[in-house]
């Protein structure tokens, strides 16, 4: 079965608090209490937000306040119901809403992926889940690569929900059901060809599909980010998101591309950026690589997420274009609704802005 759904994402720092609890615990606790179908909390390695404070694991004094990305996916009405309590949580968090197409069973009776365009396919798995005799995230990545999907990155969650049940990573525990996310980007033909085999490989998978614009691939400029359509019927402006998929081993003038991206974007007064290390993946013609032991080592994929207004994205893309002259996959997406924690009254405007945008496919 396939149906329209929503994805709620919150970007914040690890030390952010809501009352006496960490904001991350409060947020994931809410997702668990509301039994949202799928959610995942991912710990970043470097980034900055509205106040431009640097959060990085490269400096001992800052390594305990790393960027966090929390994402929840479910049917539209269930995500809409948690938006107001999320926005009422005190803490410096940016909250976004995006439309997605949900694929929740093996027998998908919904419309096929359109025959043209570019898409982001996200598959939600568990750390110790098996498929085809090996770890599910490895088998899925191999399948995506075999079907010519442009790139895929496996991101390791530290908390989240699966089928409404919360699973938290704990020290010295097997953490079998803690979520893992595989993000894949490709042309319609390759995405169409792989959805069926993925559903056969993973029983009862949850997959989401979103339209994207592929701007660069392996250093080749395909197109600059396309500005979103303007709308004047609501008070909120549309934002955009750049996602830069590289490897931790990729360098520009001798320095890691992902570290230079965060530094240069912060100096250029971009609204915010979060860098997340993957544990396995590929882009372009490079074979899947990373660490089979789920440890972050040097030769692992890295995703840098950049959020800003269209004008800010236009400026940031010049930096991205320069630093990805030889490596990487770069995509752009429109964010129809953006809000900030501590402003629960904003939820109505966010929902109005969301409803004025078109469906994901």
C-alpha cells in the first residue's frame, strides 16, 4: 500500500533542554507516546544553527554538544497532531515539515513512481535486521547500486520508533531494533526498477519517496538549485534544503570537504548546516564502502544538510559547487513549512503553508 504522508524533522544541539530533561529525550518520548510509525534520532559530527555556534567532535570542549537530527514519518494526520506539542518545547530547534509518499507493505497498490524526474528514496531498517543472509542495510545498499541508483548512504540512529515502539541505543547492549536509515537518490527509471526488489528483500518495509533536484554528480554540474514557486497566501516563506553526499576521505586542497563546507558556510552567514557521518554507502560509480562493524572510520560516507531561504541557498551553492569540484552528489529540495521551537502558535501557519504545496509526486 502507498499513501501520502508527512515527515517532521527537528534540528538542534545535544545539550538543548526542555525543563529538566534533554530536548532529545522529550522529543523521542513524544514520538513513542504517540506511537508514530517511524522515527529516528541521528547524532551529527559537526554543524551550526541560527546563533552560528559551532558544534563539532573535533574539539574536546565542544564534543558533548553535537548537532542532532530527529525525524518522524507517518500518515499526515498523525504528524499534524504532534506538530503543536513539538513547537511548544522550549529549546533552540528548527522544525520542518515535508510531504512524502509512504510505501508500507510488500503489495503496493498505489500509483507507480512517475516515469521521469529525480527522487529520494528512504528505507527505514533496524541495526541487526537481516536480509539475504547479511545485514539488511548492506543488502539494501548493494541492491540500490546494482540497479544504477546514483547514490545511497546508511545513517545509524541512536534512538527512535519502529511500528510505534521506541528503541533506544544503550551501552553494551545488542541494540537489535535501534533504527538505521538508508537514503538513496536517483533517476525515476532506477528508482522504479528497485522498489519491487526492495519490497521482496525486506518484509513489510517502510519506504518514503520525495522529489529532489540532482544538482551535481561526481564533480559535474548538472543544474543550479531551482527557486521554489512564490506564494502569498500565507505568512511563511518557503525554504530549501541542500544535501551534499561525500566521503570523509574526499578532500579539497588537502582538507576534508565536509569540514570545509561547515566552516565556509558558517563564515558566509548561512542559516544552518549539519554534518552527519554514515556507516556505509556509495555515490556515482564507486562501489559501496564503509565499515561493516558500525563504527565511524575515515573511509565512510558523509552527508552535509544545509537549510536556508532560497536566497541563502543560492549563495551557499556557490560554496558547495567550489568544494565539490571533483567529488560528491548534491541535491536540492523545497521545504514547504519551517518553524522554530518555543512558538506553538506557529503550527497553524505551518500547516497552512504545507497545504498550499503540491503532493510529493
